[in-house]
C-alpha cells in the first residue's frame, strides 16, 4: 500500500498553516478570525449581563456557543438554516460540542452571573471547522475575559486553562493530522480531539466512517492529536501576547 | 480516597442485569425490548421498500434511526418533543449516533434499494439509554433482515458483523462499567463506546463533565468498555438463537 | 344480510380481554399499562406543583392530557410527530378529549394549585386507543391522587366519580362493542362514548364514516356502550383494590 | 327552578334569525355569508383541478375544509394563528368536522379527480360558528357543483343529500336550540349535531362542560336538534332556489 | 402609443368608488369596512391595556398592525397562512408598513401605556389592499381613540393628523391613480404613497416591475398620489362625521 | 439651526470610503466583500442549473437573494435567526428588495433555465447594509455571469445594466448621503434608492421615522442619491476591470 499524498506536499503529521487574527470585527468583546488553511471561521465572544433560567440566582455564570455556516462557505451552496426554519442535527451537535469544550476551562463561579456567548460562523469551509471554531473561540473568550478584568467587573480570571482542538483521521491506512475536506471525505476514521493546556482530554469523538478501527490505530491518532493541539496552543498564546 | 459504592453492591466492572425480549410488539419487522437494569428501550425495525432521495437509483439501501423518550420515562416529566414542535439537540445527536452505528455493520448494496428504519423509544430511563438503544436496535435489525431473507427479498445477509455499545465513566476516580443515572450525574468523565463483533471501534465519544481526563484513564475506560461489549454480544446471540 | 363475524369468535356485545397493570414504570406518580386486546397504551400521571397561567392564583388545580403513538405502534410505520415538528389534528383532538373526560370527574378546587398531567402513549395499536387511554388514565390519576392523600398534600379526594370510555360501531349493520382496527376500518358508524360511574355521559362522539345513521341505530349503540363501560368500571375497581 | 330566559325573548326551541347570502364575494366558485343571529361566517368553495396525494389516480375527487377566525371576531382579541405559526387544536378539530360533514353527502367518484376546498372564516362570533360554517358551506358547495355541471365538467351531481348542523345545549336544566355565546359559556352540556336531508345523523358530538348528562337529556337534545336542522334545510333550499 | 383604457371607462386620475362603513362588526373598539372598488378590507382597532416589552414602564403606548388575506379573496385560492405555519414575506412587509404609517400620526405619550392593535383582513382583493388597509385603519383607530376619550381614559387625542394611502403606477406609459388588479399586474412601475393630513409624506415606495422609471415619471406619479390622497381624506372625514 | 456634524468630518454629500474585494472566498461563482466604511457585507453569487417551480419549462432563469446578519455584526448581539427558527420581517423585506433590484437588470430569457442565488451576509454592520448588499451583489452576479460566458453556457450576457443602491436621509434638517448607524438612528427621514446604470430608478423607499417629509425635501434627497449612486457605479466598474 502506498502512502496517501497530501495536497501541497504536507506531511502526515503537519498542521495546515494556522492564522489567528484578533479584533477582526469591532463590536464584539472578543472577535477572532481563525484560519486552518482554507478553512476560515469567525469566532466572536459577547458578554451579556444575564444568565439563562437554570443559572439565575446561582451566583454562577454561563458559557455557551452557537455555530453557523454561510450558505456558500461550501463547494456547493447549502440551504440557509434561517430560511429553512431550523438548525440541522449536525449544527446542533457542533455547537453543543463547542459549548462543552469552552465550559471545561471555565470556573463559572468566578465569572459571576453573566454569560459569554460564543458565535462561530464559518466564512469558508475546507474541513475541520469545528476544531478551528473551538480553538478560535478560546482566544475570543480570553479577550472577553480580559475586558471584564480591565473593567473591574471581575477581579480574578475564570479561565482555568487553555483549550484547543484538532481533527485526526485514517486515510488509506495513514494517520493524518488536521484533515482538509477531501481527506475528510475519503477517510475511514475521523476523530475530533479537544484538550486542555494541561494535556488532558476534554472530548474525544472518534467515528468509523468506513472500516471500524483498532485500539492500536486509536492510540496512533490520539498521539497525533496531542502533538497538533500542543502546537495550536503555542499559536494561541503568541496571538494573545501581541 | 475511598472507592465509590454502587447500588445493589454491583462491582465496578459489572453490567446491570440485561434482558432482551424479541417480538415485543406485533406490527414491526423487528421489535425488541431491551433492559439495562431499570433502563427500558423499545427498539423496532421497519422495512420500507423505498430509499431517501440521496440513495434513489443507487442500487443501495439505507439504514437510519430515530430516538425518543416518553415524557415520564424520567424522574421528573420532560416536555413532549412533538408538542414543543422540535427535537432537542440531544435527541438528534443520539439518533444520528444510532444510525451511524448500525450502518457500520451493514453492506448497503446487499440490502437492495430499501430502508431499515430503527425507532428507539425509551419507556423508562435510568442511564445508558443510547447504548441500550444501539444494542437492542441491532437485534431488531437482525430480525428484520431474517424476515427479508425468509421472504426471498434478499439472498445474502447485508449484516457484516454484530454491533453493541456500552457507557463507561470515572466516578470519584473509579472507572465504572455501564453507568446508571445517579452515577452518570456524578461522573467526571463519561464515555460511550460502540464496537463490532470483530472487536473494533465504531464510535468512541468521551466527554469530561468535570475534570479533564488523562490518557491513562482513557485506556482504563476503553478496556472496561471492551469487556462489557463482549458480554453484551453474547447476550445478543443468545437472544437471537432462541 | 349475514351477521358480521368477529375475530376470535368474539360476541358482538363483548369487550376484548382487558388488562390493567399498575406501577408499570417506576418514576411516575401513577403508571398504568392498559390493554384492550392487542391495543396497549401506557398512561402515566405526573403531579406538578404549579398550574398553567389561566389558573394561577385561583386556588384551583388543573388536569390535562397529552397523547402520542410510537411510530411503529401501527401496521405500517407512521411519521414521528416530534420529527415532523407538529402534532396532527387527530392527535390534538384525542388529547383534548382525554383531558376533558378526566376533568369531568375532578373537583379542581379540592386538587389545590397543582397539575395532574396525563401522558397516554400508544405502544401497540389495534383500534380503540383513545378509549383505552381514558380508561387507563383514570386509574393512573387515582394512583396519583392516592399519593397526594398519603403525603398529606390534600385531605380530601378531588375525584368525584370514576370515568371510562369505549367505542361502539355499526359494521355491516351489526352493532359491535369495542371495535378493533379491522372493524373500525370497515364500519359505517363509529361512536366513542365516555361515561361516569353514576352512569351519566361525559362525551358522545358519533361519526358516520360511510352511511349516515338513524336515531334507532344510535340508541342501540348507546345501549351497547353503557354495557361495556359498566364492565370496564368493574375492572378499574378490581385493579385499584389490589 | 325557574326557566332560563334567552336574549330577545327567544323561545327555547327557536333558531336565531338565519340569513344566507349567496355570491357574497366575486372570485370563488361558491361564496356564501351565513348569519345565525350575530354570528357571521363567510364560506367559500374553491374548485381545484387536482387532488391530494392519497387520491391521485383513483378517479375520485376530494372535499376538504379549513376554518379560521378573524382576530377581532371575538369579544376580546384572540391571537392571529398565522402570526403564532400554528392552528390551535380547536381550529383543527372544527375544520376536520366540517370536512367530514361535507364529504358525508358527496359521492367522490362522481366529482371526478378534482378538489372542492371549503374555507369557512368567521367574521363575527356569537356562538355556533362551526354549525353555521357547515350549514353555509353546503350552500357554497352546491353553487360550486352547479358551476361544474353548467360548464359540462361533470354530468351528474356528486351531491347525494343536503347537510346542515346546529348546536343544542342544557342551560340551567333547560334544553335550548342554537346557543349564542353567553348561553354556550353557561351551559352544562353542549351538543353539535350534523344531519342529512334524509333525517339521518352524520355527527353527534355531545360534551358535558359541567355536570354529566343523562340518556333522557340526550334524547331531548337530539329532538331539538332534529327540529332546528329541518328548519335550516328549508332556508338552504329557499336560498338556493333564488 | 395609444392610451391605456381603464375598466368602467375610469379616468386615469380617478379613484375607484370608495366606501367606508363604520361599526361593521360589533366587538372591536373600531371596526371599518373599506372598499376601493371591488377591494374590500375589514379594519378593526382593538385597545389593549398593556404594551409590548420594549415600551413597558415608558409611559408611552404602542400602535401596531397585522394584515391577512382570506384564502379566496383572490382570483385563485392562496394557501392559508395559519395552515402553512408562517406569514409570507409579502404579508410581513405590508403589516410593517401599516404599523409605521399609523404610528406616524400618533403621539405615543398621549396614548398612555396601552396598545392599539390594528387588524386589516382582506375579504376581497382587486388591487390596492395595503393602501385601502391604511386608509381604513386610520378611521378605525380614530373610533378607538374617540372611545378612550369618551371613557375618560385619555383627556387629549394622541392623533396628530389624518393618514391615508394610495397606489399609483405607470401602465403602458400612462400614469394611473389607484390601480386595480389587472392594472397592477400590467404596470411597469408601481408606487404606494402614504401621506398625512398636512400634505407631507410618511412613506413612498416605488418599484420598477418592468422598465426602470425616470425622475420625471416619478414626479408625475407623486402628483397623482397627492391628488388621490387628498380626496381620500375628505371621505375619511365625511365618514367620521356621520 | 446648526448643521449636523458627521463623524470623521465627512461632508454631507460624501460617501464613506467604499472598498470592493472580488474573489473574497474560493467556492462561489462570484464572491465579493463590499465595505461602506465600517459596514462589511459578503455577497456571493451561486449558479444552480435548475429553477424554482414557477419558472420550470419556461426557458427563463431566475435571480433571487437571501440576506442574513451574523449575530454579533451589531453593537449588541442579536438572536441568530436559524436558532429562533424564522427570519424576521426586516430580513425578509431586505432580501426581497435585493432580489427585485438585481432582477431589474437581468434579461431572464438570456440567462437560460438556471438560477443565480445571491447571498448577502453582513459581517459587520454600521448602517446601509441593504444598499451595500445590492451594490456588492451586482459585482458578484457579474462575476458569475462572466463565468457562464467563459464556460460557453451562455453566449450573450443577460445583464442589461449596472445596478447600485445608496441610503440618504434628513438628520436635523440636513440631507445626508450614505447614513452610518448613528445617523440612521437619529434621522427623521430615511430613504433607500436603487438605480440602474442608465440613471433610472428601480426602487425608491422613503420612510418618515420622525416628522413626515415634504416634496422639496424628497427632491433634495433624490438628487443626493443620484450623485452617490453614480459614484458607486464608477467603483463597481473599476473593481470589475481589475
């Protein structure tokens, strides 16, 4: 079996070029454009001085996310969810994942009774939109938290660690890091991994699209993901230190 | 740290009593009540001689699932989704998981242009409803396939392997097999694992509800899941051989 | 004209075998599986310590019902209402009927400002699901009320009488009691009758499906219904006295 | 017990003044304004040269109805159903009743593969809107059928009999014909009766709003309804003969 | 180019016969049937002693409108919006226009914290329904305000001027006042103009349906609209002075 | 009265800096980011080889538009329409305006039976989003048409003229060109004007937000709009000639 050759001669264990642009738009408390190669996701963090019903009076805050894709972010146009009148199951699954991932690094008590709403909108899609969204949303959330600290609304950061995410997969038997769209379509196994700055797992979602995968393959993929996420965290910190 | 004590003095690595009742209702081509302890899910398989638009004319069939919960399957009554006018994100996530898991063991070409629709309805919930649903849906699907074979509509089984699922989790540091509701609520990490009869993974979905988990903890949990699923597969086969 | 012959040689004026199983599930304040032959309906009663807006501050309680059918309760699979995003007109009509029937035997003042929510879910359908639902819901409601009395939340029962329901119809000119599905499909007139323990009518809903019916035929049908309902009330009381 | 006194000194067994205005609007194939006292319902019949899916290719036609109420047809404004995004259970129940009632006097084979769509819109409500709607819809349907006959699209009328409807009820023990709003609100039993020109029943829907009713009371109410409906049928025929 | 000939030999600059019938229905605080030729719109004004959230506690009232069309108001039946489950874009556009137009002549402070809800329902359509609706809604609103003044709920009228509306258009190069349906379908430019009693503009909405229009054509159309609206205002005042 | 001073010392008759970036994203047949100052709208044109039902078999094509706003395009976050399950009246009004404006410069016969779908998504809002959308959508549509010509799918351009749009308004009595958000909020009259390259009007939508406006004021505003639009058309052509 010959090894799968990636576009642009990218190595199997390499991320695509990642770019993180802070303050991409002017109104949001945090606004980050994150690019994983041709995938571009705008992540904004909005601070609202109220919480959903299940948190009212609890002294705790809330962190939640919504995800969307512009109709022509994709190769062929997809229906506008607002026009169809509902979000797809895929959209809901992704926005729930983003929300859980971010909450995993938030101490909601320290946030106080306010909400950080993360909106992740895909401007252009080429695979890995959910992992780019999580990685970018963390930077936007950090900016929003910094604003709260600067304004004296909170005195201590509620963020307990960084969080980032990457996809890995098996394509023709080769474990690949950071799948682009054509790889994602061809892969046998697709895994999205979310980790904290401490190197622990927040989410592992592995799916056999074609052939089921072995324990050994899973171990390989997890190793690759750990490597990619640690690189993403360096890029998050570089961006935040600018 | 003292070890977590389970209800009924169940061992950490033990399944709850599992019961699989075939032909539970009379109309469906496959109809299975599966019980994991107090969790009871009715899984029916309906054969329809048509396929969704994306499969028309392909010569291939389709396998899909829907999931629901009776309003008072739970401790406190939950809203009826039909009355609210939409399925929750959680419901959609689960039914997509069930559908993918079953398709993983189907050769859709051999099924021919027909659909097997799996309906998994929770009569009573006590944790693990999605894993019970997958495990029971496989038995219902097998009955439906047997009916197609007997009727001469297909000559070769489209089922390539068994599939079953179990939840595992870390509660107060103890890895537990087959979480019931109170354990699920208290756990730090919750993992749903779907495997084939060949011992390979179809889905691994691990989520840190509280503290993020380590690679070592993940390995422990996967081991426990492998053990539980192999036991479930014995029970599936016993039930099918009656 | 030869007389219509019923399945299982059932007499025209006979009920199908009726079974009432209390405590069918564990979470609800009342939980009853009622079977009219092959028709099986799970009726749960949930007590909620709040009332809908139109009763707030009135000192009165509320009794209401919802009805659903599992997709494969029927011969051919019917769409899941939660997935379609709305309840059919038929479903709404039935659940309004169940709610009115139960409220007819409740003194809402004596219930206090709380709601009894009745959920009637059809597990298997073979005609008469709405009448089975009313008959079973009464038993579930009685169990819920007994729980409130035992807990000292109310001191006097708000239930003023028993309530039960049966279908009757004209099939090929023969008046039949308790129609099963094939009879219901073939009948010219279909009537659902709801009565109290005092032998009075709560609802009479007669519909000519084919030929319009005469006053004399209506009288025959009402007589048959009275007979059937008095038998159902004996079964309700036997079940409740266990 | 003193007898209930009706507004305008109306006798217990009298209809309100009924007015039937044909050709009330210009576009519909049948267009009838029907007034039962202050209740005013516009009934239009639209002929469409297609049938719903379940009748396609059957050689048979279809007759169906929709019902609506202008927001300020009532004492206090009710929400516009189009703005709320769904029809209430009450609306659906009524439009299903109107449809069934009209189909009871149609030979769908003779109609040919076309649909008569009846729209019954309440301009002003004062009780009895559904019975006025059925009675007026029959006249509109007759006009539409006459148009089809005149145009040579059908050669034989598909209408097998007249159909009309009236409400009756028990108010303070007095059986009343044709309830207006204040009587309807105060009544213990409310019954809607639909009959054909042959004096047979199409629908009988009796509901105990307060106290359950006896067989004797029901007999009284049915007698009253028969009287009222025969008067309505005279008025229908007078209107159609103009 | 020959001049376009209007139905009934109407002059290009003439309105259709306009009739305004007050107190058309009995329940609403203002109820006006307005007819522009064959176009008939029922406009009711309902006074509600509460305001929407964005006005609560402001000391100001609110004026808003809803618009609907009976399914068979038109040549061919249009779907019932309540049954389809949503209002069309056209409906929403029109009701927003009516609301803005009426608010333009209301001093919301003087209205006090209450709402005037205008419902404009088209009984029969022949072009110009939105302009008839605005013109009729003003009369209904005036009646509702007069009722509030008479009841002593307000001491000063919140109405600052009359408001009325008309359509104008270019059909085959001829500027026409008050387009009926066949003209509207044929026109190149269609303009709806809303003006106050002071002769100022509230809304000008001109649309090129076919060929784009010049500044000179626009000037002609505006002049025609001014003439028509001043005539409508005379009719409004005559109706109100009865 | 002192004259209103604009931000950045912009003259009353000046546009904000306008930037048009073609090929902003990679998948769409036309993809344009248009900026009017801080307002940024992404306009994509998608070519689909099918037409909506009302054009099937007509030999004609269709041009239509959808409009959306990212939740945090605005000062305070607005609800995501996909999550709320419907598009607001404002959204529908705007997308209908964009569609009509573009169709005004298309010869649908020459387009052939295909659809150009324009998606206008607001990335950042600061007033004038609908006029920026129309102006940018024209450039995207031109790119899509050029692609069709280059691919030989059409041999003649279906575009008959350029189209562009601008807002004008009266703020404290001063007529201003190209309103930004703060001006729009403060203005008495707001007018959106759409014109073709021939200097003719496609749409004029003037609304008195506060005081009604005079004919003289309207004339001033139209003059200002003509000036602004002719400048925009130069920018469109410069962009397209790159």
